[in-house]
């Protein structure tokens, strides 16, 4: 399952990425610290699953769900 992690705290991205390494069926194909980068990652990778921080500093999760 292709996965992208979106969070404005880099430590959170790194921690979740390490945790997901334990699962053979999950592949982290991208990560982003803001919605601009997130939009490009989502469009390029077409992930099956997105882990999304709902309190991003630059936009809300509602804006991202439109990608």
C-alpha cells in the first residue's frame, strides 16, 4: 500500500516512517511538511493511504482532501 505522511513536524514524519517499516504491505512513497509539497506528492504518487496532521500551519486538512 503506497503511503504519504503529511505533517509540519519533521520528527513526527520520521517517527511514523520508522514505525511503518514494520509492515511489509506499507511503503512510504513520500512525505511533506506543508500543503504545497503535499499536493505535488499526492498527485505524483497516487497513494492508497495518507497520514495527515489535521492541524497544519499553512492550510487545513479540508483543503488537502480536495487534491
